C-alpha cells in the first residue's frame, strides 16, 4: 500500500467508482469512500476495490457537516475528490430539491470540513493538500453550431441540475479565494462506460435494445454531446488532484461529438454485430417529445489539461462504445437487479410533474 490516502465522495456511483478503481488498482492508494448509497450507488461497483483492503466505505450523507468534519479530521487524507452529486437532468426537472440539497449544501459541508482540517496542517502536508471539486460542462449552457467550452466560458445553466452544479462550482472557487483552501475544479463532458446506472442514454438504449423495447430519442435526436470514456475521466481526475494548480479549472473532454441519434444508431449497429436479431435494432428507434430546456450542443476544449498536465484520452468513441457494450453483455448480474428493482426504463423528468 502506498502512503497516499484519498477521500472520494460519491465513490459508489458511476464516475466515483471508476476513480476508486483507478486509485486502488493503478496507484495503490488507500481510499475512503463516503457515499449515501442512494438509488444510483451500487456496492458491486466498488466490490473489487473493497476486497483489495485498500478501500473502505462509509455510508453517510455529505450534508451532515459536523460529521464530515469529524471524518476528514480522523482520516487525515492528502486529497479529497468530491464527486457526490445528484446528476440526472430529467430527475432534477421533476424533483429539484434533492439537487439543491446534495449539490449545493453538500458541497458547502465538504468545503467547510476540508477547511477545518487543512487549517490544522503545517509545512509540506499543508502545501500538498488538494480538494478537487468535480463538475460538469452543463454549467456553461448551450453552444451553437461552432465553438467549444473553455475554462473561461461564462456560466449559463439551463436545468435545475446544472444550476445546482454551477452554484457548487462558485462555492468551491470562493473557498479558495476567500480562505486559501487549495481547491481545484474540473468540468467534464458526458461520461459513458461500465457500471453506468441505466437511466442514462447509453446504458438505457443498450438494455432496451437487448430486450427489443422502444429506443426513445428526444426531439429530432439532433442534440449534440461530447462523449468521454469514464476510465479516461478517472485518470484525468487523479492527475488533476495531484498536479492541478489551486484556484484553477480544468476541462475534461473526449473530443467525440455525436448527435444523440448518432449515438443510438451506433449502439444498435454494434449490438446487431455482436448479438444479431431478425430485424435491425434501428427499427426500435422512437422519437418522443423533447426534454424541457434541452441544451442543443456541448463540446469541451481540453487543451489546458492536455498541455499543462499531459493528459490524453486513450479511447475514442468507437473503441469506448465497443468496450461499454461488451461489459453490459457480460454483466447482467450487475444491471439486472437495477432494471428489476430500481429503474425499469420509464421516462423521467416530464415538466408537468415538477410540482408533484
């Protein structure tokens, strides 16, 4: 075991568990996971890390500020990677309160706990400490046909989810400017890969297509996203936490822009290739009413991260999608219970439910 000790909030979620696996397997770090274990968190995503003896799970709510301060002081981490968040845009439309509580109040709680601990440090330990706040490109709003989000793009959030993340970004940066806490912020494009909760586009379409169910595409399917393989993102976050400059923001993107329709069609084609059926799965595509406030295009410029810290994505969209679909085909034991007991694929986030 290395002498590196890291707290990862939200470490049993999709991106968080990828970070935990990377830290444990590739960096031999000791990882303390703090996770409330809501619907999107699964113990199976961190099972191997826990079996290694280098990862421990603490099931608690990050909004409990005194408890977070106590845990941080007790565990004495060199880094805190803060990923815990409510993250599904559709759910934020029909139930925004949880997003404000977890994403805004929870971030405040973690920042205050980290600040109290950091103020007890001296010398090299104080200089080396980092708090990485992990955010999203959705805080920047929507792009037109041209251009990319950079670290200087003004914030213009459209959904309750992105607004809550924008608020938490501003808190993180304010704690660095006001108190000197060594905070670094990252903003990423859409992630995909293994262990992705099946409410999100790629796993939802993959599993629906496997079961011969309709494949819902919002509007005309022409909304564009930049796709990032989750293991590439995990490597980026570990690098930013170790080498990023306090007070700086680093954008993480895969340089893989696709329309939503192109993504769905690519999933259909890959499944037809590896698991053929009588009718092409593209016939299952069904266009549905668009999401309220649906941003048209996101695209990240990762030049700063690539140039300053030397990060490079190892997967393009085609290679990452092949790996993702292969994982879902091989791991029904992970996603099957989620489809049966937690989320079966129904549409979420219809605007008329906002006051329910």
